[in-house]
C-alpha cells in the first residue's frame, strides 16, 4: 500500500480532513516497509479526545491495519491546534 492510498482512505472517511502520510523508517527487509507516519488535520476532531481522534483514523483504515499496515504513528489536530502546534506543511 502506498502513502497516497492511505491519505485517500483517511481523507474520504474523515470530514474535511487533510492528511500527509510518510514512511519514516526505511528497512532492508521487505516485510518491514509497512511502517507509516501520518499527520491528519480535521475539524471533525473538535471536542474529541486524542484516543477518539486516533480511533477515527483507525476506523478509516479499516482492515488495512491488519493486512497492509504494520505500524502507524499518528499526529492528529484540529485546524486551530495545527495552526498553533503543527509543522505548517499542510494547507488547512
């Protein structure tokens, strides 16, 4: 699964989401290349706990979390929190 596919899954399932997915760890072993990191910004996270925000992302990825994705590092933000604490790389 490539990063664009993961971004599309997240953005289609979470209202008004902007997602950036990367592969932060590069491994020589083919089985180890399914580690990803995602930054997701959405107003849908407003009023949700961090656990609830992450659950929304896991729900968006559905069965891919058990078949195509071994590990996913998540950073989730509301637009306001991203403006204050994010890296500024997403257009939100």
